[in-house]
């Protein structure tokens, strides 16, 4: 099962669009749906077929990939009117690239199987828009081993690191660990940029100066220049999308009776942005919280 597999794609936002384009470039036949139809245009120009609903995607495809904002959106595309469950049938699979809570992923997998017999692999991604464009995403998967094995060759054009972490929900739990690291790092990067400016050194040169040292990272290389320039168009994501993940991680920690004090503090920085009406902006906007008015 490879390029001959009929794929579906639901949710072609910042991440979903470059992922779907890479699947088309790899030779897959793709049926796609997006709530806002216009965003499908670049895919249709490259040979994708538009569906009228998520149910129609599920009827046309053997494997339906999803990349939407949050668990509410995932539930809507799976179980809403004309959702995937209404068009799915046994033997077909959903691969959910969205980042949602592990318990929500387990619940969706159980409901989908009971409702239409489809399997679900939770497969959240890390690497941002640049990783989606280059096909270098890290994908952490949860679900039955035979389902994950079916998905592996299909995502080869998206990722060289596709790791099964356990049963349903394990991919999402791993993504939350990823977000503990990335979500805490971005406010810290903003502080480093601010200190460079206050110390009179060129903040825009930090990525080059620190390249290869222990402080180097992809977020440093991608976000520090945006922060130093106070310029983040086009956006690579939204602060509120990160906050959703950090709140899911904090809720999981509470549920398991552990403390994550660094993460709690980091989450407060994104919450502050959100309260100021800036939650839709790129996370590089965190630098603004450190600027004098
Ligand atoms: N951006 C990143 O750097 C990044 C990195 C790794 C993982 N992620 C994760 O990837 C997922 C997508 O993120 P993104 O940055 O691509 O977000 P985005 O650009 O805002 O795209 C979100 C997508 O979800 C769709 N959607 C939202 N609510 C919906 C609903 N109720 N019903 C149907 N469709 C709905 C949107 O449709 P419309 O076009 O109609 O709005 C759009 O296609 C999120 O779970 C995010 O946490 C993001």
C-alpha cells in the first residue's frame, strides 16, 4: 500500500496544506475537504479532488488524514453531521495529525470503531510549518501496532521520524511532552532576545552566534529572528494553539498528581497574550510582553 492508496485529507490550514501538497507530490491520489473551501484551491491545482463533506472524504478514501485546530474540531469532523463516521466503513483508517488531549484521542478512537468500524491512529506532529514544507516532521503515533504499520509508508514523504509510542492516546501524550519543551522555550527565547538588546548586542545575530552550541535549537533559529525584528508575517502558528497544548499538558499533570511549575509559568505568558487580544498572532509576539509601552 503506497502511492496507490486512496488518501483523504481534512483540514488544510498552516500545517495541513503543506502536508497535503507533499502527499500529492509523492504521487498519492487525494480527496480533500476544508471548512473554508477556498483554502483547497492550491491542492486542486495539483490534482486533488474536492469533497463536499468529511463523510464524502471517508467514502472516497481508504485512509483519512486530519489536521485541525483542537479536539472540538476533531470531534466535529469525525462525528458531526456528514462527518467521517457517517461515510466510513470497517477496514478504513483515520490518521489524526491534530494535537489534542490523550483522553480525547482514546475517546475518538473508541467512538469511531463502535460507530463505523474505522480504526484511528493519533499521530500529532512537531516541526512547524518549515518541517511540514520540507517533509522533516517528527510524528509520534498511538494506536494498534497493525494500524500504525499501515500508516508508516504513507507518511514517508512527511517525516523520517515516525515513532509508535504505544496504544491509542500515546502519540498525543508524547506530543504534550514535546510541547512542555517547545512551549517553555519560546518565552525564554524572548527573554534572551530582550537581554541582548538591553546589553547592546545585535539580537538578530543570536541564532548565528549560538549555532552549534548547547543553546542552539530549531526554535532559536526560526523564532529569535522574528522576535528581534518584531515581525512575524506570515505567521507560523498561533499563540492560542500553543496555549491549548500547554493547558492539556497541565490538565494531564493534575490528573496524574504531578507538578509542572516551569510549564505553568510559561503558559501564563501565552495566556497574557490571549487576554490582550493577541492570541491569534504568531508565538513570536511573546516578545511584545517584554517591551516597554
Ligand atoms: N502551526 C504549527 O506550528 C503546528 C505545529 C505542530 C502541530 N500543530 C497542530 O496542528 C493542528 C493544526 O494547526 P495549524 O497551525 O495548521 O492551524 P490553522 O492554520 O489554524 O488550521 C486549522 C485547520 O482546522 C480547521 N478547523 C478548525 N475548526 C474546525 C471545525 N470546527 N470544523 C472543521 N474544521 C475546522 C480550519 O478550517 P478553516 O480553514 O475553515 O479555518 C483549518 O483547516 C493543531 O492541532 C496544532 O496544534 C501546529
